[in-house]
C-alpha cells in the first residue's frame, strides 16, 4: 500500500510539469497583445513606446522559452509570481479565494451523495418500478441541462419570482444553496445511475443469497455486506467527481457572482493575466490528484482484492 502511494506521488512532478507546459503554451496562443490590453486597462497612454516599456516591465518582451524558464524556476520554490493586473502575489491572491471554491464544491458533493446514493439504492430494490423509471427520466433531463442555464433558471425562480434568495451570493450561509444545487445537478444524475447499477450487481451475488438463506434479514444483509461492497468501487469515481465539481465551478461562480478562485481565474483569462491563470490551474491539479489518490487509497482499504493487488505490485 505504501509502495503504491509512493509510486503515485512520484508521478506528481512530471504530471505538473507537463500540465504547466501545455497551459503556458495555450495561453500564448490567445489572440491579442496582452501588453497592449493590460496597458489600456491600466489607463495609461497607448503609444507604441509605452506599450513596449510596459511589456518589458511585465517580462513579456522575452522569448517564450525564457519566460517559461523564469516562471518554472520560481514555481518550484512555491512562488507563482505577481498578477499583471493587481501586482499582488498570485499565491496569496488564489489562496484567499480558494476557501469559497472548496466550500462550494464540498457542499455540492455532499448534495450529490445524499441524493444519488439513496436514489440509486431505491431504484435497484425495485428495478423497472415507477421510481426507477422516474429517476431514469430525471437523470436524462438533468444530465442534458447546461449548468449556466439551470443556474439562471434557479435565479429567476427563487430570487426574482419568489424572492427566497438574493440575486447574487457569498455573504450568508443561505447564499450557497442555489450555486451548490446548480453544480450538483448533472453529477447527481450520473452518479445515481451508477449507484443503481452497482447495487443491482451486488444484490444478485451468490453471497447475498447465501446470507439470506442463513436467516439474516434483508436489512442485516444490506448493512453488513451489500452496502460496503457496492460503494467501494464508486470511491475512485467520487474522487474524479470532486475534480469535476472544482472545474465546473468556473461557470457557476460567474453566474452567481460567487467570490471563489474559479471566478478569479475567469477574470484573469479575460484580462490576459497569465500568472494567475497558470497558478490556478497548477493548484487545481494538485488538489485533483490529491483527492483521487485519497479515493484510491480508500477503495483499497475497503476492498481486500484491490488491497491484495496493490501489495502484489499489479496496480
């Protein structure tokens, strides 16, 4: 198990290096001159001389390879540089907004779990029943709705028509309800169907029938055997789902004016603030890899077969 974790951690530096290369290269392909754009936003004169001087101050006059080398040299020391637009350190700027993004993702993840798992279980207990058919229809509809459309619909109904919530949030506990619902909708639809298939598979296993034949009640069999064996393979999918929630919060935070790091990244993209965009992507990658590693470790702890395969070095 420890060998598996160490092997996964050794892949972290080359993964982040490759991601930073791709991110850095794609940012340079964005249309427009970032120096002139930043100069116009700063309110300074837009002459060719002032633009060249401004680019030199920002280090934008150097070659692409040189800029990447300088950025990488600082990044390995956990220094992500300074924002082009504000001049503040990127690390502090992102970390100050990160708790709001994590709060939104965790809330949406909790909503997904408390909805998808019970819905999947009830559908598996009565396959082809009315609840199974209704959940299948709702899953198709929910998975087809874009996050921004559903978010705008919730804003219109709960904020404009019924006046239950504010138009934009971030100041009170109730303000997280609408963005969390928006973020969790599509994922809940997918995870409920996956949970249904897992429960259906486990409930038809021989050891379940054997336990019932020995006189155990369905509740005892479910709690002692079926629940753990059904949920264990879903752990690594939930890890990937949390990463999806972090990435999906880009649109949701913009729609609801949520003061998170994802909204900061959107503004940075529009302003050609390269250091902030790069820092955000690298930080999200570290969180995503860490969550998936924890989910895989949890799967191994719950499933002896996976744990044994790790001990034998086959995974």
